[in-house]
């Protein structure tokens, strides 16, 4: 379980997250909703250790606050930022192989924890075959440099590389922003497939319908605070929450120009 208590987040002296309390059961997808500037990306960064925090963040009973990012990664946590980070001079295959580093390559530099039963299970269940099925264009381009890929393909590569690390908790920030519908569909299927294998996914996504299609749990952030949390069905029964904290945000996303 991901359990967050009295979480405050800071950029230098500026406080951006305020007293956040939230729980997420393992094996679920949670949609983190909110307008631009609501604190969604900061919330994701707090879990992976990219901003200074106080309070408590526990994953599978392990306290994360105070741990550097690499130690959190060793506990089975992976983060796909909205910047579509890939190694542009390496090939697609080389980028993906880096995602398998936890299996003992690189002379033990990646000494991942073996305490997570879920992570060990993924090591048997998620492979290159899964990547090729979910993202067939990566198979066709496996020998090309990652920098030569389109924006959508780079996003696929970033997500696939994270999944190959077999994380028990996968945090994905704006995975479909500006992408063509067919790419959005592939990424959606990949996240659902990963959850069906037992993974837990924290999804930050502007597309309202896609978020609710995938998620079982919803967390609404506004002004760096929790404005609402609960099951998807409960959220759908509270239209005033959407009207007050979300509608302006989702109305503006339709103007984004997709890229392939």
C-alpha cells in the first residue's frame, strides 16, 4: 500500500504541497486530477524524492521520506516524467536494455531490493515480448537512435523502459499530452496491461475520460491540497467536484495539436 500522511512539499523555501493525506491499495490505477498548477507533478516528484518533503510517504511499509531517489527506485518505484526522457544517442534497444539493469548487470551497480514479492513476480511476467506486443513500432525501430524517434515513439520508449524495470509502483506524468489518438490508445492499453499483471499505477493525465477509463481511484488536487479522494464511481456521483476543480482544465486540452 502507498500511504501518505501530513505531506508537505517544497521548492527551496516555497511550499507547494500542504498536509496531504492519501492511501492507495496495491494493484490499482489512481488518477491524479487537477488544473495546471494544482500540484500534481509536484506530488509525483515528492514520491520519487525529487523535491524536499516533510511528513510521511510509505510504500509497502517502507518509509520513503529522507531516502534519496536511487534508494526509492531500488524499492520498486519507477517514474516516467512528462519530458519523455530518453538517451537520444543510444538505440531504442539500448535504451530498453537499461530498463533491465536491475537483473544484476552493470557489475551490480543496480543493487535492487529483493524484498518486494511483487517486483520478483514481475521479473517473470514482463519482458521484451510484452514491449513488442504493446508497442510494435519500437520493434521495427529497435536499431535506430532514440533521438530520431517521433515524440509519440519517445513516450512509448520511456514508458516501456520503466516497465522493464519491473516496478511494483509506476508513476506516469502526462503520458499522452499532445499525442495522436492511436498513440494514446497504445499507451492506455500498456498501462492497463501492467496493472492487470499486478502493478500499481499513479497516473497524472489531462484527458478526463481516459483517466476515468483506466482508474479505480481518484485524487483531486487543488492549490497543493487534497480537495477530494475516493473511488471512481464516487467521483462520478459528485459533479460539483469536477465543476469546481477540473472543468476549466479539461476544456483547454482540446486545443492541443497532436503529434505522431
